[in-house]
């Protein structure tokens, strides 16, 4: 069993899914499955139980005993790699930051801009992934830091609170976001409004992420359904990538409304209206490994602290 085998085992263990592990490692699920079968044959024990749900796994009794030992070994390998990087100064002028898809964040952008202005010699690499993949990459040491936005009362929110208790993770709540805006065509009669209740958009198709798995974990639709039920109308969802330019084109051509956390985003011909009866909040957070001694990461963390103060 080599270091790549250990990394794959830990990725599957952290994600509890061959599919999610494959996405993180940039393999196909079948390649991951065959790779694990080879490792299990080599070790002489079965580590994972494949459930009836596609690509979902759990530990066997033997896996419950062996995986914690492999995890410790994985931590040691990562520590050695980080030490070597520091000795060779590989990471001194490089910073890998993970962000949630293309969700915009004024706080995050301001912090990164502040960091870049102070340390122009550092090459900043931004990796955009879903929530679960980002956490896996951070735990594997493949990212220096994460900026995440999660909605309260969602599965991701509950998961994040648990992760923030981990002593291996250094985390900061940057801000709390309690507003939601709806982008509509400036040609719409309601476009003169700066603020309006959600019922104002009852005749509009509201855009939600087409990834139903991510939607369920993030709880993005729940507040809309809750408010619409209270107001006596039904949401008309349109499942589309909310940041895709074609979505804004649809809004310009018809009754389509695009939800946004902040009004800092702009698009020609689109007016963003604040939802006055919005009853949900999201938190903007920063996470990094406490064991990561990359000087650039330490400087970024200081920028985060300065922003919060």
C-alpha cells in the first residue's frame, strides 16, 4: 500500500461515497471501486460495505479497526510533506484557496484583494468546488484555506458547526448575511422597487441550482417554500445554474427571478430587489488547518483577523 492508496482510502472515508471521492480525486467511480478492491485484496480484509444506495459506503468491522490507523499514517505523511515544502520553500509564494462554486461574497473578495495588495509576490490559486469536495481537499492538505457560505438550518450548516469544533481546524466567522435579493429584468413593472415581499414574485419562475443533491444539503429552497406557504402562493422553480450568463438572458426575456445573497453583483438590464420578509441568514466563514505553516496562509489568516476586527 503506497501513499496514493492511503490518500484514496481517506478520501472515501471522509466523503462516505465512491462518487464524491472520484470527483475529488478526478477519477471515475469505477476506477475508484477497482482501486479499493485491489487494496482490500492486498490487505486481506474488506474495509468498506457498499450499501444499496448508489456509490454510498460505510466501514466494515475490520475497517473500523484499520481505518483509524491508516488515518494516523496519512496525517504523518501530510506532516512530512508540509515540512519538506517549508524546507524547500515550495509554498512560500503560493496560496491555494477553495471557494464554494461561483457564489459571490463581498467579504471574501475584500479579504483576498487586501492580501494580494499586501503580498503581490504570492501566486493565488482559486479552486471552485462544492461544499463537500472543498472540505475533503482541505482535510487532505490540498488546499491552504477555504471560504464558505452556509445557510442556517441546513445540513451543511450543521456539518460546518461540527467541523469548527475540530482542534485541527482553525476557523473564523467573517460575517452574518441576513438579506436576500431577487434579480429581475429592468423592464418589469416591479423593477422600480428597492424592496418587496416574496409574494411580489409569485408570477415569476425563481431560479434554483440544478444540482438537487447540493440544493438539499444547502437548504437553499427551504426559506422560499416556507415564506410562500405562509403567504398563500406556490413557488414556480426553474432549475438552472444561477451564475450562468444564459440564466440572466432568460431573466431579460421573461418572468424569471434570480436569487442573490448580496446586491453587490450586477448584470446589465437586471435590477436586484431586496426581499422584505426574508427570515433566514447565512454565515460567511474562513477555515484552514492549524498544522499548515505555509507563510502565505499565515498572512492570509492575519488578513482575515484584521477584517473581522
